C-alpha cells in the first residue's frame, strides 16, 4: 500500500506540480463550537461520557450515545434533550459494528467525530490477583472493542469519501506509566494506537488524539462529584470532575485543535510524571 501511495503522489506531482494548501482560521462563537457536527460517544449514558455529551450538545453538536443498559440510556436522553440520540450497543459485539454505522449514516448523513469512551476497570489488587477471565473482560472492552470499532468507523469515512473526521480515544493516566494490571495495560495500548493511527491517517484528513484523565469522580471510581474531592495521594491534592475532562474533549473535538493529532493529553495536573503504578 505504501508503494502505491508514493506512485500516486508522484503521478499527481508530475501532472499538477506542488500541491497548494490554503487555510482559513476562524474564531468560534460560544455555543456553536460544534455546530452542525455529528458525534458518536460510546459509553455515553453516565459518568465521563455523559458529561462529554452534555458539553458537546451545549456547543451545537448532534450526539449519539451508546451503552449496554437501555434504562440508563433513556435517563440520559431525558436529561440531554432532542440533540441526543441513543443506541443500545455493546462494543464487544463486533457483528453489530456494520449495522450500527449503517444506521448512523442513514440517520445523520455523516459522522464527524468518534469518541471512544466505553471502558471498564475491575480494580484488581495487583498482578497476582489478575485472572484470565478478568484480563479478557477488560481487554475485550478497552482495547479489542475500541480497535475494531474504530477500524469500522474509518472504513465508513473512506467509503463515504468524507474529507475530514476526528477520533478521540479515552485513555487514562495509568496508560502513561508502567503498570501490571489489565486496565493500565489496555490504556497504554490505546496510547500507542492513537499515535499509530494518527501517523497513518492524518494525510487523509483523519485526526486522532487521546485523553488521559486522572482519578475522576464517577460511578466507576466510586467517588462522588458532590463530595469532598480532596486526595492527599496526588500532587494537586484532589480528584477531578468529569466536566473538567469534558472541556478538554471539547477542545480536541473542535476546530480549535485542527493542528493537533497523535497527542495524548493528560488531565491529572502532571501526576503521571511522578508515579509508577504497581
């Protein structure tokens, strides 16, 4: 494929000379940063995914949120309003990917942004407590599902001849440090995938970035947004709110970050710089 690409570029150069690229940097209006954009957010019914969906909708996006539990999806839909569509969907079920994207494209015409947020952590007590079952369960959702769901999305982007698309991967600060349990290892692999996909597809107008939050107040971590966020174990002495991470996602989803691809943005006040996980 690389040789064919080089030959194609050479023929285009012979025919047209150096390509001409012109850019127009526009200033976005508050409340319209994602106006006209359609976004898929996996695992968007609650927690971090819900906060991101809420933030995107507030900036004019049409958002499709997915999840396994229909009750949670319906509850999220009631809160998010008419700009939110819901789909009961299990990211580990690869047989449903094609049908999912066919439905999404038929309904909305195009998908501009894919935000891979669905993920699980089983909070094992160190390396020796990991079993093959817990390994497979986390890797199937956090890595395998994300990998092949993203693959199917890129296939559709290319089939539909979209000029641009944007992929955001939800990683973790654990993926930025050495780790010995599946959750952190799966996120380290996601970080590698971000860089690899960006290198491969940025020339085709597809940006890929990742977000690596610190410990955030969600149901998955068991920390309440309404409670005391003090955390003496971190250099900033606090946990983070999902709305804070959502603002970083909004930046990466918008044209404000058009010159950024292949980056993992840590949202932990630099905690990952001084920590190795066990």
